[in-house]
């Protein structure tokens, strides 16, 4: 073997040894850095690495969630460690590296919210830290129906100031519509026969909902849970269904609607409501019996005594506002059957009409929105008004019109931040149209902020998408 060959081999062996030593050094350095990083991480405590929240959904429906994911598995998180600012009711579900905050009522629009977890600690110990995230909800949008006696009826989408209203659906005769967080359900009419359509909120992908026959649809409502529409259906000749209650799954519009049965028979109803955040329905049959039933379970319907009407059912509490024949308007806990009287207002506001619960979304907002008619000493009407009555009875008038106008309906926004007052001005010279569900020819929707009592805007149209039912 030559001397040059020996020298080359010696250099290669030396190079291999240097590479090996360098690799060992790098790995050792990485191990040290990794250990140092872990030590720093442990020393700093948990920190937020990801946040999931849908602010748009949060202002539309109850049950929206903000989920904070952190870099370490967490020790148990007590709900007392969690706060939401501005105040909003919530529940907490924490497991592993995530803390979920579920808002039990819709949040206010156009508002910055902060979710904060104090005293968070890794499951293995270490220092406590504060976990925090902030998000802003978008401005509210509403849908309104405008009827045109000389042309097509139109559903518009609009911001609360009424600017830049956009038509989303048009038809020769629109009787009614309801909105969910993802869809519109529209009842139309042609030649005295009803149609029902479901579509996206921008009016796209219109699909016909199968009906029991060629008849009349009324009392349209929707349920976020299960993506359901409910309606009463009547045969025009009076030989078949008479105001029979049906539900239809909006994801399957071509499927046959399902009649609601009580005692094995389809039930004809006078009034009804979906129970929020559940698959149950509360109804009054033609005998005046108040009935709670859940078609998604095998449980027997619950008979709750006689009733005249159902004003509303509160989100999150399962409390119904019903009118009894003798006791008048009462609060009925649908979970327990316990019944209580309404809190009396601290001053006389007039003759009580419809009552709508307000979800406790803001400071001092919990209570009810009540419609009153104030009379003159002669017995003639003087004014109609909407008032907020707090849980302690303190009453504030939010909106008022004189006897020359008609206050047709009051509807509360999902979070309870606003109330919409539907007014027909100059009612004596403002005749009703000739639709299957008639409305005065000129109507205005006044938007009032509940907390301040200030009027935000006046919109042209009716049937605002905050309403559970139409103004009939």
C-alpha cells in the first residue's frame, strides 16, 4: 500500500471522528436547550395557544362557545375562576388542555367581550397564570318583510340603522317568514294555497318544503335545535286537517312533514310554541288544554291545565308566560310545573297585554317587556306602550304611541338588548291588506335599546326576524 493511500485513509477516519463528535455535541446542546425550554415553560405556567369562537353565531343563538386551548394539561378549573366581561351568563367545561365557556344566552351585538381564567395551573403543578382572550361581536342584522299591493312582496336584510338594506327573497305573496342562524323559512300563497320554502339567509338554494296537501299554512315557527320548522295546516274545504300542528326537518325539505300527536292522534291547536334549546313543544288544543310534548322522546305528553294563550317561553330557563282563564297571566316552570304570578310593577301602567321575558344578558336587564294600554277616565284609550319591568318591579316605559296609532307587537332581540315595536300609524285611515294573514298597509318597526330607552331607528316593514311568531 502506498504512503498516499495510507494518508487518505487516516484523514477519512479523522473526519468521521470529528463528525461523530460534532453530532454528539449538537444533540447534547439540543437536549440541553429542550430541557431548558421545558423548564422555562413549566416556570411560566400554562399559556393560550389557540382560541375558537364564532362571534356571529354568538349573537344569534344561545349555546355558542369560546374554547381556549393551552400548551399544557390543566389542573381542575373551578367555574369561579372564570369571568366574562361585560357580564353574560355561562357554563364552564374544562378538560385536558382546553377550557370551554358556553354562553347560555345570546351575546350583545357590536360589543367587545373578554373571557378570563384566573389561577390556571398545569396538572403537574407549577406557577398559576391568567388565561385570557378578547373578541368582538358583529353589528346586528335583521330581516323584515315589506308587502307591496301593486307588486311583489320582499324580505330584506338590514342593519339596525336601516342603511344598505338588501333584498334577499321576492314572491308575489309572502304571508310570513322565520329566520334561524343559517336559514330562512318563507310561507307564500298562490290562489289561496300555501307554499313553504327554505333557503340560505342570502336567499340562495331555495327548496320547497313538502306539505301535507294543497291547503293553508299558518303559525309558522322555527327551532334552532334540530333545525326544525313548525306550522299549522288546514284543508281549505274543511273536510280534513283543521289547524293540525306539523313539524318539518329543514335539512330534508322533501321529506313528509310529521304531525304532532297527543294520545295517538294528530292534534289541532289554537296556540303553540317551540320550547327554546329543546325539542319540546308547548301547545293549547281546541279544548283549551295546555300540553307539553316532546316528539323526539317516548315520554307521554304532560297536561298542564286550561289556558287562553302562550305569550312566550324564556330562553335558558324553560319558563313559559301563559294566560289562565281565572288567574290571568302566570309564569310556569315547564321543568317542575311550579307556577307563580308576575311581579307587579311599581306603578300603574294600564291594562296588561302580552308579556315577553328578557334574558339576563346585561346589567339590570333581567325582567320582562310588557305591553300595556292606558285608558282615559272616560274609558277611551289614551296610549299604548311597551315597558321594561325589572325582577324587583321597577318599571320603565321604553316606547309609547297615542290612540291614533296601533301598537301591533313587541319583540325582543336574542340577547335582550333591543325591543322592536311594530306600529301601524293612523290606524283609522290605514286599512288592512287582503292577505291570508292580513296586516295594515303602512307599518313601521321602531328599534329601542332596552338599557337606555333610546330609540335607535325606525325601519319600514314588519315581521322582524327577532319575533317568534308573526303579529297575528
